[in-house]
C-alpha cells in the first residue's frame, strides 16, 4: 500500500528543499521528481536533465492549494 502525504505551501517548499538529492524540484507550481533512467528517452514522461535521460513524475496543486505526494 502506498502512503501519501498532503502538503500545504510552506510544507511543500520544505519537502522539495530537503529531498532535492532524491530528484525533487519545482517547475512553476508543479513539484517534479526526476529519476535517472536511460529508457526515459522513449517515454512520454521522459526528461533530459543533467546530461542524461530519466523519468519525471509531476504533482500539481489541488484546488485547495495542497500537493499530494508519495511519502519518501
């Protein structure tokens, strides 16, 4: 069972800062997790970053202004 955490604005910024080493970053108002993987070049979720391909997983803010992310 996957465990999720719902974050408000301040908590989301703290989460991204603390987990940048795990590939989390901001893209506008979306929280993105990027995982290096050579198969990313052929995926709709593929992203080229830091000179290599990987998969990106995006989380948009809900209508209530929170982000729901997998708890890491």
